[in-house]
C-alpha cells in the first residue's frame, strides 16, 4: 500500500508530531513497506473466525462499585510539568 | 428577517444526543469517587490520570444501569460487549483517548414515548445507548495565561442516548428530553440535573424542503444548559439555516455553540478537519457478556416506569389523562399516590387532593414528597370523611387538611370534631335553618317563584352561613327545593 506525503502529514497532525520535510520521501517509503508487511495477514483465511479484541481469553472481568485506591491530591499533581496548588496547568486552549 | 411564509416551506429535522452521568459511587473504569463538588483533583487515580502501565476495569453497576435504561426504552440488549478507543487530543483527556463503545453499543434501537401539548402521542425512535466515560473539566479563566484542568470528573460513567433524526419540532425535542429525564430518575440511575451538567444534550439540526427525500446537512449544537435553551437553540438554528439556504449559500456540517444570553449559535469548528477519531477495539478491557441470568435479574429489579403507572392510573383508576400526567411527573409522587389508592377507592378525590392541596403545599415550601408530614393512611382517612358525608371537600381541604399538616398524629375525624366541623346531614336540625333563611328573604322567595331560579345559589349560601358551613349541601338542597317548590 502506497502512502503519499499528504497522508503522512495527516497522520503526523493527528499524533501531534512534527517531522523534517526533507525526510518525508523516505518516511513514506518506510510506512508503505510496513503496511505491505502487515498486509500479508490478509492472505490468511479468517472465514468464520470471531475477531479477538484482547489477548486474554477472560470475559466479565468486572469491578464492584466501591470507592478505593485514591491518589492524594499531592501525589496526583506531583509529576505535572506545570501546576498550582489546585490544578494542572496547560497552555491555554480555546475552542 | 424570515417570513412565516418562507419558514413554512421547510421541515425541521432534529436528532438528540443525551449524555447522562450515572449515579455510581465509583468511576467507570477505576475505583476513585464520582462525588461532585469536591476540591479540584482530589478524586484521581493513576488510571484516571492515564499513567503508563495502568489498566482499566469495568464497573459492574454502570453496565447494569445502562441495561436498565435500555430495558426501559425497549431496546435490544447486546449480549457481547466490547469497548472502543476514541482517539483525540485535549488536555482534559489524559489518556489521549476516551474509552467508549463504537460498533456494538450495549443497547440497540428502542424508543421513548412522548405526548405533546395538543394530546398527540408518538414514539421517538432511538438509534442506540452506549457506555462511556466523562472527560475532566478545563477552565479558561479571563486574565489567566494557562488553562486549568480538574480531573475529578474524568472517568465518571456516562451513558449516551442517541435518537434517530426523528423529531420535527422544538416542542418534540423538549418533551423527549423531559421524558428521558423522567426515565433516568425513575430508574434511579442519574439525578437528571441539567444545570449541574449531570444531564447534557447536543442537538443535531437540519432543514429541508417539505417532501424532500434527503435530509439537509446537519449542524450539531452544543452548550445548552436547560430544556428551554435546547428548544431555543433549535428554533434559532432552524431559522439560520433557512436564511442561508434561501440566499443560496451552503450549510456547513459543523459544531456550533449556543449562547443563552443572545439566543444565537456560533461556529466552534468544522467537522471534516478534526473528526478523525480512529476508533479501534480497546485491548485493555475484556468483553462483557450479558448472560440470560444476569439480564433477567436486572429485569426483575426494574421499578415501575412512568408509562406503566400512567396506564394504570388511567385504566384501573379511571383518571383523566391530565391527572395521570401530573401524578406520574415524579416517581415519588406517583408511588405515594399508588399507595394512597390501595387505601381508598375514591381515586378521583385522591387525585384532586394530590394535585391541589398536597402539591401546592410542597411547592410553596419547596419540599419533596418524602418530607410531606401526612402519610397516605391519614390522607385516605380524610377522603373517607368526605365520602361519609361528615365534611364537604372544601371544608376538608381548607379547614381539616391545614390542621393535619401541623398535627400529623391526629386523625382527620378527631380534628373535624375538635374544630366542630362535622357536617350536619340531619333533616330535623336543617329544616329550621332553611325555614328561617326563607323567612328573612320573602322578596327573593317571590322572585324565585316567579322564575328566577338562579337565586337557589344565594339561598344555599345563606344556609351554609347560618349553619357555619356545616350543612350537608345535598340534604340542604333537597330541603330548599321542597320548601320553595311547594
């Protein structure tokens, strides 16, 4: 599957990643190759096989509705790059 | 300005998306508290904050609540549920994705019955109800360089109820929302408070010429914090779209925000650009299988629903539709009334008492029926007092009832006796009263006899006054007729 530069840019935008335009050609080639490699899976006959969504075969791993396991306010805010006494602070976002 | 004539060429099409915060104690995928109104960032955990290496785990009760709503709406319950990641970047979403459901929502289809003000009844079709988690809260304060984020709300369980584009007026949308609110409150799965945001509504609005087969381009309107504002936003959006179409412009499929102060909507962002959520199955959660056994235990625990009680009040108790509507408006009132009706057979009197004196007392003091001092048993005794002809309805409600509110322990009969209110149905004692009234009004009696039959009410009034309100109206009327017509 061939990835073009526009698709590359869209993916970068969605992932909020920047890349060097000079390397774009190389990156599209790499991504195309990765997709080609994964596409080999299409050769396997999956007729009648239920898709799996998790690697575990367990079902109904449920919690009872009880409160536990808090982080304290201080612990929660500890790793924030920016904070004040109450809040996480992030660069201003306005819609 | 849009003329009524131009407006009438277009059909309004509305679909609603309602988010209801579930009344669980803990969050959807973690065990931190869902309590509202605490200090910022105090109900948080490593899972809520999206720390690496942490795994979510589904809250059983949240699943049950979603199923309850589905059963109440006659939806098909999905037996094998998986979750999905909806990917987008926003600071109030620490993981960078919301865990929701995509292709197999827990409830499929179903409907919500509505009754419009002109009595029209119809069912609004649902597309789906699915489970998901709420985001945190960002604050953009004026004069503040940063955005502040509070994650207490992040991960609180939600159900999203999605209707088909099945409503055709803002009134239908308003009534649909009221019914959804009533349902979640009857089921006790959400407190239904729109002002506080535990019930939120987005409206998809489009306009098309009558008879057109295709829907118009839809616009999603957000940010309405009351039912009334939802109706206002829809009306405004409909007119805005017609004006655009009429002037040959194209409607852009976008999200718009409603401003309650101006009643207008404004563009937030265009959907095409950013709406690439790249859903895929959530690998961190194993499937939730709803077994026959689990489903029937939830079914068995379902409370009476407003439509069932409404049906019962109309068909078993013989009450007018209007009464049934008022009495089923809140679950607690409906259950009180239902209990009252096991204690009396005079259902209409019971309904009149509930809708009149009981409701006005509760409204006046902004009380809840659970704070109402008079139990159903005492209220039934008051009805019995009326039925036995001991007091009439107005004495019962104006004299006995206020005393009952103060002295909940006394029987209505004891109160009526103490206040000397027991009605006089004894002909022997009423005849002299009637006779003296007629003797005092010789001129009026002559007028009555010459055809002014309307004077009957005046004579009755005099009899009531002389008897201090205690004359049994039925007996007194009978005596009056006999004496006047002979």
